[in-house]
C-alpha cells in the first residue's frame, strides 16, 4: 500500500491553484485557499493533484475541506 501525500491548504495568490513537493521526505500537496471561491481554480487544483498521483477520493475530500 502506498503512502498518500499530506494535503495542506495555503494562500498562494491568484495564479497558483496547487503544487506538489516533498516535506521531510514525504510527498505533500499544497492547495490554494481560493479554490473554495473560484471554480476554474478548483478544477485546475484537482487536475494538478490527480496528475501528481493523489487518488481521486483524497483530492475531492481535500477540495471540499478547503471549500467549507
């Protein structure tokens, strides 16, 4: 079983939907807090996380968490 990345939300500005990185040797995904208010940015963030290998359930859960 693979280890899922940490998912973090942060204010990244108006042009970055999400990015992935490594923190202390563990994969991490950082989602812009603006995805809750901007549908286009939400879609871009979802695509970025899915392409980075985050499973769909974790991606959607993370995006819903930022939205609330």
